[in-house]
């Protein structure tokens, strides 16, 4: 029997996978969603500035820059989300399991 086949190692790996899935579901995914929402608001603000500044070329350029950086931020957040899921799936961590969502912690 190799050390990898031992029940203690298997238990450790299951607990580690569960911990990583819970951290991903409770911390990482909400932070990514919040950052994506911020990038979307930045994009929308840029669009608003671009539209209301029809006569001012400098303000239109500023609005265009806001929209560009908003799109870049959204692309980065989607890419990070995809890379995290690829990494989790590579190591067999099932982060889509509803049981991995944060539960109410028992108070001792």
C-alpha cells in the first residue's frame, strides 16, 4: 500500500477539496462578482458621459476611455473566473455543488 492509497491521505484530500470549494463559493466568487459589477458600472458611467458630452470632444474622449477600461475590467474578471474553474475542475474540486455554499456556522 502506497501512502497515496492510505485512508488518512484520502480523507485529507477530500477535506482539502471541500475547503477549497467552500472558499471559492463563499469568498472568491462573490469578490469576482463585485469587481465585475464595478467594471460594468464604470463602463455605463463612461457611456453616460460619452452621450451627454456630445459637443465636448475632450469629455467624449474621457467617456470613451471609461468605457474601454470598463470592458477591459469585465474581460479580466470573466477570464479569472474561467481560469479558476479550469483549475478547480483539473484538481477535481466540485465548486458547483450546492452543499459547498456557506451554511450557518454553529456557535460554540
